[in-house]
């Protein structure tokens, strides 16, 4: 047989790095976990499967190929891919630029089809956009897509905008993962306990347990973030006319 040469991998060099950002136990949540892949050019991951969780892959930076269920899906920036519970996937960065993929997972009981939500297509459909003062919300993985608990999308803030009205949920928990710009975010139970106020930068993730208000504020540049929900499947503005009108001080769903 032919003898193949060895390969030297220097300390600190890695073609693919995965960082687990949080699990339910570390984030005061019931369902959600979140992590992030960094893939160097030519990097290919091992197969990954979640026996008890469904997952959404968000293409943050670069282009990534994902193999799942015997098919290859090319994820351009802002695309979202649903991976069913228990299904194995592999990722590869065949481009010349680094790529980043954010993974949000939630406990699930059922197996649903793989679903590729293409931002270049959905972002042109008014039925998938909610236009609010100073911001647009893109429903990338909406209730029309099959899943047990997950709903997700992107919110794009103009400079010097804020969430209004503040809202919370009795039946949903969330993570906001910031992918562009900088700003601030509050997470609090009521006005008297408004103490969790942080500046947020690209790559920061903030968890939102049940019944916490969670307004966001942009600063001098556009601000973009992923929002991923686990629980009952709806977006707040589609359930609450008061939220869309912005004429109340707060909304609870």
C-alpha cells in the first residue's frame, strides 16, 4: 500500500472551531441552546447530530455548504437551515474567506423536513417583513415552516432607534445574537427591577427567559441581530395589534 505523509498542525491552528455559547442550564432557559462555528477556508466539520433537539443554522459570515439528509445546501449570508431532531449534518467552507455559522437548538419530540430559507428570496416578500419605526423585522423561519418549538428571523435597526413598546412573553423564551453594529439591550422583569442593561457588540448573545422585557437600542450605526424563539410558535407583532401600533406602554403575550 502507498505510504502517505504526515501533516503538521501548529498550535492554535484549527480549520473548524465550535464554541458552545450556552445551554438551558447555564442561561436560565427551558429549551434553547446556542453555539457558533468558525470555518477557515477549506475547513470541514465532522458529522454532528442532536438526538433530542431540532436546530437552526444561521449563515452569519461567508458562504457555507451544509450536507444533511444526503443533500447539499449552499448557505449564503443570512440564509437559515432547519435540521431535524436526530439528523446528522456536516459543514464545509469551500471559499477563500472565513465563514461563521450560528446554531440555535431547542428540545423537540417530532421530526420535520429539512428546510432551507433563502434570505435573497424571503427578504423581497412583504408577507415576510414587518416594518416598524426605525427597524425592519424579517420572518425567516416562520410558523408556515414545520417545527416543534422554533421560530426565528432577523431584526435590522436604523441608527438611533429603539424597541417600542417593551414586550414580554408568558410562553416563549428567546436569544438575541448580534451580528452587526453595536448598541444596548435591557432584560428585566418590571420597571422596578430594570437592572440588566448592557452594551452589545457583534458576536454577543443575550438570553431572554420567560416574562422578561427585552428592548434593544441602536447607537450611531445600523444594528442587526438574529432572534430565535423556543416555545409557542408566533411572532409578537402578528399576535398583538397593540405592539404593531406602538400606542401602549408595554405588551405581554
